[in-house]
C-alpha cells in the first residue's frame, strides 16, 4: 500500500454500542442531575423522583442494547470478572451498583419500605451514592473508548470530559421533556423549576461546544486522528455532524432555552419540548459519530504501510 | 522463565503463503478467517520499487493490551508467554479486537461453509468431526495461539513447520542461547510498532 493509503473506519462497534452509550449516558446524567438537585434544594425532590423514573428505564434499555451487541449475551455476567484492568468490567460493576442503589431508592417509595424513609440519614446516603455511581456511569464510557491506543480518535483525555458534559445536558433535557408533561405525571415542583434547568442547560451547551472543538482539534494531531476528524467535518459523517449534531442538537436547544425563562412548570411549551427532543437526538448523534469515525492507525514498518481492515 | 516467540526472516520469505495455508489446515478456521496472513506492500519508487511481504499473526505481546482489556479473563497469558483465549469465557464484546494494534483478532459472527451453495468439502467434513473444528464457536473472538496443542506435544507451530524457506524460527526468547535469541542479536531483528509499548514476541529480520 502506498504511503498515502487511507485508514479504514472500524466496524467492530457500531450503532448498538452508540445507542448504549447514549441511553446509559442520558439515564445516568438524569439521575446525577436529579440527585444533585434534590441534595442541594429539598424543594426539588420531585426532580429526583422524575429523574429516577426516566433514568432507570434508559439505563436498563441501554444495557439491553449492550447485551444485544455481545456475541454471547448469555455470558453477560462474566463481564464482572476483571475490574482490575478492563474498563468494560469496571463499567459493568458501576452499572450494577447504580441499578441496585436506584432499585433500593424505589423500594423506599413503596409500602412497607417507605417507613424506612423516616431515617433521613439513610435516604441522603443513598442519594449521595446514586449521584456518585451515576457520575461514574457518565464518565467511564470515556476511558472505555480512550483506552484504545490503536484508535487515535478515541485515545484522548478529552473524551471522558465531553461524554460527561454531554450526558448531563442530555439528562437535563430528558427531565425537561418529562416536565413539560408535568400535568400528566403529577409531580409537585416549584414554578421556577424549568427556569433553573434552562439556566444549567444554557451554561452547559456552550461548554459542550468548546469541548467538541477541543476534542476534534486534539484528535487531529495524528495522521489517523486527522483522517477521522476530516471524516466527521467534511466526509461521510459531515451531514450527521453539522446538521444533526451542531445545528439540531446544540444550536436549536440553546435557542430554545433562551425563550423559557419566566415560564412555569405544568405548561406544555412547544419550544422546550422541541429543543429538548432535538438535544437528545444530538446527544445520540455525537456518540454515533464518535464511534463510527474511529479508525485504527495503519502499521508503519520496513518503509511500508499496512492498512488494517475495519473489522480487525 | 520461558517466553516463547518467533523470528521471521523477511530476507528468506518467498511470499508463498504456505504459512497461511498451514495455519488454515491445522486450525480449520471458518470461511474468511485467517489467523495467519501475509500482507504485501510496495516500498521505494520506480525503477527501484520492490514488493515486501510481511507474514503476520498474533504477536503474543509481553504487555498485551488484549489481556488487560478483556473483561472476563477469557484472554490470558500462559506461563510460557503465549496469549490465548478460553472461548468458554468469551462474551464476544470485541473490545480486544478494538485494542489490538496488529489486527490479529477475529470476531466470529457466523460460521459458513467454504463454498456457498455446495456441500461441505471432504476436508470440512473431517475437520468438523475430528480436527477440533467444533471448537470454533459463533459469537466469540479467535486468534493465533502459536498452535498450543502442538507445542504442548513438543512440536513446532504449523506455520514454522511448513515454511518452505525456513524463514520462521520458534523458541525461547528469554534463553540467550536459543536460536531465536541469537538471530535477534546477530541479524538485528526488530519488533513491529515497538513504540506502542506492547513488546511483541514476534521479531522480524528486515528485508
């Protein structure tokens, strides 16, 4: 192969893994944001409940996608065996702990276990632990990809930060979507709740934009990473990136949050619903684009270049 | 400690692919799966260009990224340095395929007969019943294991045994008196992509 041969995009992981990353990220972002809101302001305890109702199904469905991608899904429990060195194993433990903790919290809302909820220290401890493990779930998918040295597009320390911020934004947007159906869910929340969430979304979307720019710039420092970045910015993934992620997934939600201040919970506000739904779409596309654009660096040896097939 | 490894002399390699075929015959790998392959690439410019052939399989790295990445312990390193896979434990997550810089791992999504719309060949029939073909399993990752079954019987890997040009030498890299160690020193054999820190157990004598 000539020295100008292009790397192949990896095909080992595809949309199922991207969907898992999105659902687990959004679900855990939801729970993290809900836990923090509840711990910082008891008036917002309804958000915690809403976050659990949304976050747990998302994480569970995400895990189902992950299992779907496995060649031997019936051996799924084997993934818990090596947390000392494998990020997949660490992630399995984090997810398992998170689900056990959230189910325990659910139990406290159900009779007769709700009698235990009179012990505030235990409830607070549970909520703190949920926040910690939800944060771990948001974060671990970054190192999971970043640990792949042969794929320079993933092998960057920016990825965990980008995934974490994107997960919190997606989690808040998920809560937003449910809040606009507040009347249906009968969650008692103070009237300024939507404004508070909008405030954080308005701060975090620009942070995500900066992180994406830094991520793509950082990834472009190696020839193979540059190939991946070019594929995202100008190549086969450009439409998904510019239209789907940047315009629909970031700019429209950012504009939507600027219209919300002053609105109250309980109203169905089309701009919020639209902005949040598109934000979630953008969050999914971000992960799909990053997974799809990973390319293994060619082997350079004896003056030649060996381009590895995408499924190796 | 024993650390089994291989030296491949690219000056001797005649690009015949007998190692590819011997591996296939020994392990009866499914259609489209080649644990051992020969890559070919051009170096230099006309009129001095030449074709270089590079036989590659699993590098059995001392610092194998696949061993660390495997979440189940299915990929592990034996005491003699051979990196192998316990298919009973593999969940088919493909993380080892992702982290292997040498493209030496294969996810078996399906096992097909060699020739579509025709009956199994006599070799396939035999392999599926006698030669351990049944050990190939869909939904797991496979790779070269230096023919551990042969090594445990005191034999050399099939690719070494079949090399018509005697380009492959197999032995203990940790023994300074072994032929592989002497070749590495005398012929200045090199590893592929040593900068990755994987410390492969396969060395190449440059062409």
